[in-house]
C-alpha cells in the first residue's frame, strides 16, 4: 500500500566494517514522507535522544524517499506510521555485539518503546499545520492508561510526527547536516582543520 501511494521509507539497518578505523558501525537511511491521509518516516538519534549528524544527504529522484545516509557506532531508530489520525511508533536501539577472534559480530537490537494505535486529533498537513513539530500522538496501554514516551526521545518523536504529515517530503526532519568543526570521530574519520584546508585521516593516522 505504501509503495502504491509512492512512500518509500527504508527501515532496514545494516552492520558495516570500517577498515581504516578497524571497527564496526551501524548504517541507516533517513527516509519517508506523506500523502494527505497516509505517512511513514524513519529517522535516527543518538543514544541520549539528541539529533545525530548524517554522513551525507541523498538527492533522490522524486519525493517521500531517501533523504540521508546515517552511520554511527550505535543508532537509535525512530519509526512512525500514520493512517489519517492514528499513529504507530517504534523506537529501537542498534549496535554491534561483542566480537573478537576475527569473527563478525551480531547486530544487536533492543526495543525501547512501542506505541500502538496512538491518536492525535489534528490535521497537521492542513488546518493545524502551525502546530506541526510541537505535538505528538498519545499512546495507551491495553487497559486504557496513557503510556508516556521516554523524555529523551520526545524531541525526535515530535520531529517524526511532523515528517509523517509532510506531503511530498524531500528533506531531513531530525538528522542534522555535519557541522564540520574540530574533530569528528562519529564516522571513523578524524577531521583536522587549518585556516586554509581540512585534512581528513583515519583514526590513529597522520595527515598527509
């Protein structure tokens, strides 16, 4: 149904090896968007819930597709599906397992929050657009009690709520453009800045 409506959100996570940094990292794709009555979006955060820098943007053909490549030693994935004013939310943590002896580690995944049939009685792609980015759905237990979203992830959930109401989405909603200042080791690269040039070398290496 999502493909038929031309929404292409990629929730698959992969484990990749950085040969220069000699470590394993997690790779994900910020992606998705919305049409008037339906939306799905996948974004990523740091373990503390704060926005993470993407590696680079993706200039996709069309809208509601790929927006950026994200790579880090560990990632929190925030995924949301919207059908009209009903929302589904899944927050998961992904990291490499223990490894040694030349063996590839397992990809470890832990569910941090799961919200089913949440409600938000607003039309964020229409009359209530001014509230987009400041609100999020409410989720309930089977007994009808409100299930609070962990505080550290609420900024990301508000962003992804806006994203699943972003009709014809062509940009990132939570992952950030790399700041390119100082030393960046998130992607396994040490960026050394001078007044005239930047020299990027692998961790533990020396600039040429």
